[in-house]
C-alpha cells in the first residue's frame, strides 16, 4: 500500500530531551496496613526536618537547592509554595517555622520530573495569539506535544515557530528551563471542579508544562487537540480537548486559554465523553457547538450540543471503508473550515495495527454529510520512520491551512514529531 504522493516532508525532527525537567509535587503516603492513625507520613517527615540541627539543615538545604538552581528559576518561591500546601494539609502554623526549615520541608515534598524523557509526539497546532513583527505572509504558531516521562505518564508541552506557505516551518529555540505552574482547584456554581493553571512565570511558551493534577489525570494528559475557536460575537478563545487517563479509565476533558499564559481545565460530561479522541469544531454550526468523537472506538461521530461541557448521543458519519482503516477510524484534530467545506484529517488502523493518516471532506452547512474521502492514506509509516516506542504509527492531533496549503505536524512511532506540507487542491483532487 502506498500513500497519496502529494506531500512534501520536512527535515525537522522534534525529539524528546530528558534534560528538560519540571519541579512537581511529591506526596509520600503509607501503604495499606502501615497507616499510623493521627501520625501521617507527611507529618513524620516534617517532624524529622524540625528536629535537625542547624548544621544538618544548612548542609541538606544546599544539597537540595544547588542541583535545582542549575536548571530552574525562582526555586525558593516554588519550594515555599509547596511548604505552604503541606502546612495547610497538616494544619501547621507556617509562621511558627523559620524560612530555612520551611524551604527544606518544601524540598522534601517536591520531585524533579523529566516530562519528555521517553517520547515527544502527537502534535497539535494553532496560530499564536501574537502575530506582530512578522514578514508579509508569515504566520507564528504554537505547537502542543505529548511528552512521556517516568512511569509512562503523559504531560503537555509546547513549542513555537513561524511558517510561510511554500516553505517549511522554522522552529524557535527551546528554553532549557521548564517552569512549574501555580495550580488552583475550585468548584464553580454548578459544583464542577475547575483547575486554574497560572504559567505567568514562563518567559516563553516552551517553558510551560501541563502535568497531571487530578485523580482522573493520574496516569496522563494525552493527545491535546487544540483549536482557535471563534464565538458568534467574534471573540476568540483557544480550546483543547484531551484524554485524561487515571490508570483505570479514560475520559475527555477540556482545556481553555486566551493567551497560553493561564489555562483552565474542566471535565466534559455525557455518554459521548467516556473515551478518547474528541475534537471541537472551530465555531458553532447552525447555532450549536459541534464536536467529532469516536466513543465506540471504531467510527467517527458528529456530536452537537448547546452546552460546551455536555455531549451525548451523536450520529455516526464516517465508517471504515478502505482496507487501511478496517480496524478503526478517528479524527486527527479539529475540522478545518475551507471554501469547499470542513476538512477533517483522519487516522485509520489497518493490518498489523498500522496507523495511517487520511482525510475526508464534510458539508459546511450539514457536517453529517460526507462529500469525499481519501481512498489511500496521505501519510503512512515509512521504512525509515516506522520504528520507535510503538512501531508502525503516524498520528496527528491537528493541522493548519493557509493560502491553500496544509501544514501537518505528526508523531512517528509514539517517539518523535515532524512535519509535512500538502497543497490543498492536490489533496482534494485525490479524494473520491
């Protein structure tokens, strides 16, 4: 099987870097059968720190902070925030503990986490909110990527770059520093939990990392599908559907941001959200929010809702038809509105669990109508790029169209990411 020979590949390879780490909370607990009532493990650790001599304290603090200072900024502020969280949890008076001991307590309840040590893949792409200072025809973009670290835990990291149609993208340098966000958890008026994430300490987007926070995300935040959403009044916001994986169950949740400096996370509700791979349309369709899903793990479904956070039922609109998609079909990100309709990049699973990327075209006014689709995959695992953490997989979580050219970032073998470009007219010409 050969894919449609209409694309141009980039030489850019975005590979994981184990040297990039983030300081995240660490919460040691007693295993079942060893819990000491009234004396939690955290409290016992704090008591040991409070019992240190001045010399022990100074030596241990230097050992903790010297290594962190080498690749992190504002370490004392991070450790102090963590101390305050622990003090609140244990009902301690933070003013009764001197600053050196407070900082060391914070260090004992933090861990340095290499969030992309094993893999960096499944990218999504949107226009950057800042398009100033660019050459004519150029576009600045933000790329999200799924990083995998210790324990096969997935986090979200970002890159930036510029692109002019007719050329390959240029990636900006990546900061060696990753900054721990400030996290706040609260309930809204409806009782739903909202996670607010402040990345204001990041000097550029590549320093921001979104790692698992809630029990539903314990094993990972997977495959963020970003979209620049335009409301009916013309206001814009960035949304991103992602899979929250607890280790036992997966569900869909929604990320929102106006500037990529602060974010909100909320769970989605309804029978269509108990799975993976949802992707939001970039605007309302016929007055309603619209989403693509694959909650049966086989077909692409069209979902409609008056509530951005509630999704039920839906209609199957694209089913496996060609051999390269016999096992499963799903979207590769949000639909892209073009003159001819809604362009949807798809992933298909075929023999030997090969993942390929194809496309289909939906009617602009009635997206349940499939106008055309690619009989052959656009991109498939090639001989030189099919080996990695999960062999024989190419996968994307979103693309861009500008001046009738498609810029497609995609992951290879659940290992690294790269780009391809495709002329939109060429793509539509090979559809049937």
